[in-house]
């Protein structure tokens, strides 16, 4: 905010000649008008979809909590019927991709973190004892303050979000934020992924767009500081590439196998998102990363991993989400929290 100083105009000094006419009053100059930043219109929620007559009313977006963006709710496309093309063959069957079949689902308005949770934010939560240190980067050059925290367990990610009054996004919430309501391929639309819009393996096979990791194994690359590429829809950064992200859902081999739990209104995945889910041992990870090429960064791409991140270890990160009620509570708490006391500037000796 710009602070404008009001300049007072002094009247001219009077003369000793009493017969002189009184000076004409000089009007003080008008105070400058502070520039008003343009206000972006709030996202407009899509119209009620006849496929979901029992869906609740879409909750309108309000001012988002600091560091978050509002994703308006409504009907949205989840999954895809496209053939499998990515390189992660271990859990993909070419004739039965794990993101099929595509379906329309209904998701309520949700607030999403603008960026992946950073290394510094996660460590601060651990230092405050509000979060548990459970995993973390195992490679060097992944611990810069504004790099995404990676290598943590699913449980640590969930705990961090809950400590902030938020939650790990469901797969449906995450995908709606990445693809929008029309089910586009990428957070920026339909243009193909390049190193201009995401952090991936480039066309020459160089990880992290050719940025090498320091010290050992530089060819493995590294994550970039969050927000290194332009924001996607809703102003959210890095939902494609950089660090892959944990979501709340249990993983099923495809949506057909998941059945009703992955369809309808507010799907929470297998076992409706319960703490345990018989026959399911992995959680869903979304978004692709610096390590893989652009075929992994579609909004519908998904992969499984054990929530303990062990014995197989991967460098997955996460971001948090908030329901409208959670977002309102976050803003109330922020308004009631006193601003930190200013520190006096040091004086010269």
C-alpha cells in the first residue's frame, strides 16, 4: 500500500503596510488519489447439472485465505478414455489404463493451496511441534527453503494439512483444480507441456529441464522453487510437474474397479476415504514431476504408492485444500492472531 504524505501550503507572510489588501486565499492542492488495483472477478460456478439433481447448491467463492485460491464447485470430468502413453509401466496395463473410464462427477467448491508446501513451511511446522517429522528429502539439493518438501510420508502430509486447519485434497478435488470443469488435459489448457510451462524431463531427456542437481548424480535433476513457472487455472502453481503430490484417496487399479465410490457427488475413492480399506494398500499420487517426461503431467495421470513411503521410497510432495467451512475458520483465526511485533531498526554505533 502506498502511503501518501499530505503537503500543507503555507500562507504568504503579511507585510507591514496595514493598507495593503488581504492576500487572496490559496486553496490547498487536492490530496492525490491512491491508485486502486483492479479486482479480478470471482470465479463463476457452473450451472447446476441435470445429471446431479440431488447435488447441493454450489457454494459461491469468497475471498480465499492467504496463500490459497478458490475452485468453484459443480460437475467436472474425472479420468480419461485415452490410451496409456506414460513410461511408468509397472502399474499401467496398456489396454486398461488406471485413469479409465472417464466420468462426470460432482465436487463442491474447494480452496486449494497456491503452491506445493515448501521445505521451509514444513520444517517450521515441525519446529513448532504441530507436525511430526516423518521422512523428507533423501537427496542433496532438495532442501532449499522454497523448494517443495518431498520424501515425506502420506501421514506426515495429512498431519501438516490438518495442523493448518485444512485437509489433503481428494483425488476428485485435486483433478477439478488441475483440469477445470471441462476436463482439459493440463492446468494451462490444451497446449502440450514444455519447459516453458512446467518442470519435467525435456525433449533431450534431461531431467528438471536440464537443471542439474548439485554434488552427486547431477543427471537426476531436482525440483525447482515453487512458482517457477506461470500459474495455471485459478492462479494455482505447479499442479503439473515439479513435485508429484499425495492425495487423500486409496488407490484402485482403475475407476471401473473402484465403482460407486469413485462416482457421483463428492467421491472420496475406495472405502469412501475411511482410515483403513481392505484390499487397498496404496494412496493416489498426482501431477507428474521433474523426473518424468510430459506424458506424466496430464491432470488425469495417477500412480500408486504406499502411504508409509517405505520400503520403496519416492520424492513425493503435497499441497493442502480447505472446504468452505475450513476456509472461513482459517480466516477467522488469522484475523484474531496479533501481528508480530516490529523489531526496532538497529542504531548506528
